[in-house]
């Protein structure tokens, strides 16, 4: 007991000293702190049939470690109790069950309505979206429809898909809309993902290639056409074809930029993107090799003459896992420009480490890709990332990463190469009843301050979080976040919130009040109804608050209601209602 006490004291002293050292360093910019929901949104509405799940399916659940994934795909899972029989703890089992089914068929209907007061036109202030998913054995059918607030077209976004799996040698067939994540995501990746976060040894890495239906309300970055995967022993072959539309901004009838907002307040120009190719992969117990060849074609030219209207793509990816180490990487050439990602992950006892090198050429086409990156457009970026996860004691966890990057060629921001660094230190003490964490993040990068001046932009974030479970049903969360921003002048601000949650099997409610005072944006993740990710920026001085209620009182029905508002700001009230009707058979 005394030895453990000494260890804890040493760790706390070490953490405080380390924070003091970091506070004297240069600073950095905020990256979004969204929960890693992106791979789970599909299973939130259309749960995975655990009886037929493959290794690739289990790898989509980011909270599972490699040993748990191996147990799940190497064991026949027929019912809920099998999860604990294979050694999953009760907390992980409970979390996983939210995304699983053990029935032969199911029907899910989701309908969401959002009233946004800032749009005063009575016909345009409503946002509505619907999803209808039908599942029977190995077949899935889905329909999606959405209208954003401010839009006049009541069916602005429409989509559908059909998927058939495990049909003899045909392991996967998708018609309609789909998404692909191949290799490390250079050519095809999840555009909604955040690649660098406090999950330092896991989040930057794409663990396996994956092709699945597109079930998101996001109106960009999906493929529409057809794809199939044939399984011939250890060889997988996946031909694909797509014709999809992208919103663009035009100048002189040429594409000046691609619009990612998905908001159509009035008629906006589009371009048709045709993509076709074949992805082949060879898989064994500890080695994966993949090769992708594709052709891309836009029906409009680009304003920038260095960007081709049509071009070919070649990429090669690999993953080799000898024992506790994992080597992975991808090299791709698109439009005669090269992108590379290489990495090493080592897992040994209580220390996990990840090292990743990346190098992306200027104007490398990035329309559907998302590898490890500091920005949404990852071209013209060269960097080295190191992340470490240390588990010194049962209830302690320490995360650290350092990312150093530069733009090797002149950037759009300045007629010279730019560079930057990002570092994060995060320590957590967690038990069944409480959670305490300290986070320090610092970023420094060169920025264009004026038409003829380059200067340093520095951003620094300090966060303290404390969570406490009060009995079986109640939970308290608190946070204090202080942020500084330096460019041509010094700015700073803080945000603090308190949250009370009540959770029962048939009813739960969360209420949060956040006070902020800042002349630079401070970011906060807030819970939304199922299937949404919300990271909001706050500046000025005000009190923001929301209430989120979930009800499962009626059979086969989940009703959610969220209300959010500001104390001083007008016309910012928002009400969201969502109903999910489900029936398993």
C-alpha cells in the first residue's frame, strides 16, 4: 500500500513539473475535440449483427483494443451473454451492445426536426432529416432525406443504398451510395474523421481497409454507383464505379474551390466527379498488402492550371504485425503527384508508442482522402508524429504526442514554405466513480500576418476535467478551459461548464451550463441527439446552456429532445426533436 502511495505521489509531482516546463514553451492551435463517433454513426441506427460480424466490422469500434477484437472475431457470438464469456468487462459489453443486434431482421425509421430561430422565414427555419433502414439476414436497404435550415427545397438531399454480404465468394456488394477507407486514407478516407487527438497511439492510424454504405446526412464526400468485393482465399478484389456531384465555387466557368458546407440557400453550381477503379488486397494472419488503381474525371476544368480535370491514381498499402510491433504505410500517386504515410506502432506491457512520417506533394488531389493531417486539405504537408500512451498504474493513463510539420513548397498563405509544431500532454486518473484529467496543448505555426509579413501564430490550451458518479443514476461533469492566442496581438479567454446527468434504462437527461469570456474562440464538444457530432466555438461573454432528454418508455421507440440557448444573445435558440422507431424480427 505504501509503495503504491509513493508511486502515485511521484506521478503527480512529475505531471506538475512537466506542465511547468511546457508552460515556458511556444504554443499552438486548437484541434477539434469531438468524440470518436465517426465510425459508429452507421451502427447507431443500423446495428451490426454480431453473429455474422467479421474482423473488419469489429475494428470499427475504436474503444476495443486489439486483444478484444481478436476474441470477438475468433469466437462464435450468438447472444448477449457471450460477450462476457469471452472476457469482455461489463462496461465494454454494455457499450458495445448499443451497436449490436442478434436478430435475423430489423426495420429502423429515424426522423429529426430542428427549429433554428435565427431563420425567420416560417418555411425555411426548420431543418428536417429522415432515415429508413431495413435489414434481413445479410441484406440491408437504406433511404435518406434531408433539408437544412434556410433551404427552400424540402428534399434538398436524397440518398439510398443496398448492401448484400456473405454471398458465397461475394463478401460485399453495395449499390447506391457508399464510402471507402483504403490503406492510410490518402486517396480514399473518412473526410469527417479527426486524425490527431488525445487518443495519441490509435487515432492517426487506419487499422484496416473498409468499404461500407454511406449513411450520413453530410452531403459531400460520398461515392454513388456500385462496388463489390470478391473473396478468393486470401485474396480480395474490389472493383468500384461512382458518379457523384460536388458543390463548387466557379470563376470564369472554372472550379476555384470545392464547397463543403452542403448548404443550398439558393442555386449553386456543381461538378460531376466520376471515379472508377479496382482495389486488390492480400491478407494473412500478420501481413496485409493492398493495391489500388483508379481514374478520376471532373466535368469542369480547374482554375488552377496545376490541377488536372482528369487523372490516374495508383496506391500501395501494407501492414505487417510481427508480435508486439506493427509496421504500416501507404504510397500513392495521383495526377503525377505523390503522397506517402509510413508508421510503426509498438505495444509493450504498459507503454504503447506510435511513430508516423507523412509527405504529401503540393496540389495532391484530396477530394475523397483523409490520412493523418493537421488540416482538411493535407496536400503540401510534410511531418513527423510521435505519440505515446503510458499506463503506469491501474487507474492512471498518460497520453503524449508531438507533431512537427512544414509546407515544403510555397503555400497559398505566403510565397514561402511555412512550418509548425503541435504538442499535447494529457493525464487521467479514473475509477468506477470518478474521473480527473489534466490536458495541456500547445501549437506554434508560421502564418501570413499581412501581405508582406510572416509571423508566428501561437495557441495554448489548458483543460481540467472532473467527473463524479453519484450513486447508480447521477453523474456530474465539470471543466475549466483557459486558452491564449498570439499573432499580431495577444488574446485570451476561458470557458467553464457544469453538467448534471441522470441515466436510467428507460429515461435519461443531461443538462449543462457553460459560461465563457474570451476574445478568441474557445471550443467545446456538446452532446447531441444520436447520429450528430457537435463541436461549437464560443467568443465574447455569455452563458450557453442546453437540456437533452432521452426516453425509451414506449416499446420499440426512442424519443430524444434537446433545447439550447444563450442568456444574452437573441435569435440563437435551437430545439431538436428526434424519434427512432425500431422493430426486430
